């Protein structure tokens, strides 16, 4: 019972400090150390006897050292490589070229709400290659948003759709997907295709349909239709927003890593083994050669490649540090035993253990993501609990990991303090609360569909 109480207090403190805008990695690290100390007082060591420093205080630091050793060469390097690639794609105009290519078919659609639904689908596709929710939101606000308003979509509806375009953390480039695949003991491509794939297709369809009806209902209720002045002004902004885009064939470059990983995976061609970092390096070399051949300015192309290492360093300070510190917090939670107690209590309920366990993990993840405004912080803090939770009710970790992992990104889009919500609402002049009033109903549909389809397919 003491462990459960300490767990609830720790979760409450994390939520409080994150809401107050304290630096999340440091808060998670300090609370993790505090929980390890509490566990030590109850006779639970921070590390195994073989790894002990023979002094309990140093063992706390040793526990963090072990996590760093385990994460930096594997998951940490993968995330840094993806970030470096993404920043480089943006620097040479390849990301804008991809958006420009995807926007073209939308111009032919004249029904505002059909356009909204298809905009979400297109945005979610782009999110496979531009894996930053805020970055994608800003890119779409600069490109697709003026087009939507020009074609008669209300500003609030357009903003709501764009804010949700990265609600599903899909694909090998997603740090959450990498972590989930690691927990399921499978490579990230197999996790994406066999795990996320069928669930994501159902969820994407439900979100698109949900936006069609929900935004239309809100617009009728609020009388929020685009006026002629908005339409006229926005029509002039579409081409301007995509200035700096590379040639049309640059749109292929952001898709290279995913294509290589799927093509040389156990699902397609087994003879050649290709891991994520190697696929990124090959893609970067190809992109650099293409850029040099296109621009014919070797010095400038070399200078632009600096963006690769800038992106790697930036994501280390944001995401990789968050991952390791969140795992330190999770280690502390595991050591005090509160989460295990709750998991065992849920698993002991006859004939309903699976559903209770799924609901418990979903509630933890959704509340954490809404409170922190971060799908990454929520998932990395509590994802280590998934294997134990799944085994306690006798199901594969994949069946629990997929809906819980997807729910973290979905819940982020319901949070008024999420970066993408703040960015999109700031550009449109809306308040974050006004924006999430439009996103929450659609995201609730997404959670229900993702859970239901996970139960069916996984």
C-alpha cells in the first residue's frame, strides 16, 4: 500500500512540475533518485549485487549509468540519426518539396469538409517522414492552411485538422515506435507493418471521418464559415509559403530511409540486413550527392550538411535525455513496487483481466500525456511497465504496446499545453482551449477505434 501511495505522489509531482514549466528530464531524474532512496529504505537495492559499487549512494548513480550505457548506443543513436536526417531534409528544401507534392491533389477538391478529411490523411502520411509534431504543424500552417481557407474552410476547422496530423506516432522514425518495438523484442519495421499497420489504417480512417462530421457540426453551431476576405488573402499565401522548396524530385529524399528499411527487412528481402542507422547514413549520402549534382555548389552543400550534426545534438538535449531520465523515474517506480501492486490487482480480476489492464495502462498514458503535453514524456516514463502488465494477463506485449503507444500521441493532441496546440493556436489567433474543443471529440473517436482494432487484429 505504501508503494501505491508513493507512486501516486510521484506521478502527481511530475505533473505539477511539468505544468509549471520545469525542465522535465531533471524533474524525472530527481524523482527517480528519490524513489530509489525510498526503495533502499525498504530494503530494495538500486542495482543488482554484481553491479553494485558497495556504497548505496553511489549505486543510485550507477543505476543511471547503466541506463545511459543501454540507451545511447541503441535507441539513443537511432533517434539522433533520424533527427539529423530530418533537419538536413528541411535545410535543403526536401521536406517542403514533399509537402508541395502532396498539396497539389488537394487543390482539385471543392467540398470543404471532404478537403478537411483528406488533409488529415495527407498530413498523417507526411508525418511518417517529418516526425516532429510541432515542426509538421508549422510546415502545414505555412502551406496547407492558406489553401484550406482559400477553398472555403473555416479557420478554426483548418487549425483543428492540422493540429491532429501527427496524432499517431507511426513508422520507424518515431521514437515512441522505436521504444515500443524494443519492448516487444522486434525490429521497428516489423512493429510498424505488423503491429501498427492494421490498427493505424482503421484509426486514420476514423479520424478523417470524424473531422468531416465534427468540424461541420461545430461550424454550423458557431456560424464559423470562411469569409471572402480570408479566402482572398489566403489564396495569395499558398505559393509564398512553399518558397525554398527543392525541385520536385527532392520529395523522394525524405522517403528513402523508410523505403530502404522496408525493402531490406525480413518482410521483403532477407538476404541483406539493414538497420535504421545504416539506412539513414545511406540515405544521407544519396541526398548529399543529389544535392551537389543539382546545385553544383560543393562548398555550400558541404556547409548545409552541418545541419545533420546540429539536429543530432538538438535531439540529444530534448528527446534522448528525456528518455533516459524517464526510464530512471520508471526504475524508481518499479523498485518501490506500487505499479506492480496495481498491475497484479488488475490481473487478478477474473474474466476481465485483459480489459482492466488495458484500461489501466490507457488511463495512465492518456492522463500523463494530457498533463505533460508530451507523448514522448508520457510514453517513455511508463512504457517499461508494459511487458510486466502484458505477461500478468497472458497476452503478447505487442497487443498492449500498440494501443497504449498510439494513445500517447492521440492524447497529446487533447492537451492545451502541447507544443503543436500552442503553435497552431498562436498562428491562428485562437486560444489553446478553443482549439482542443475541436480536437478532443475526434481524438476520443481515435482512442476507441485504435483500442477496438488492436483487440481485433492483435
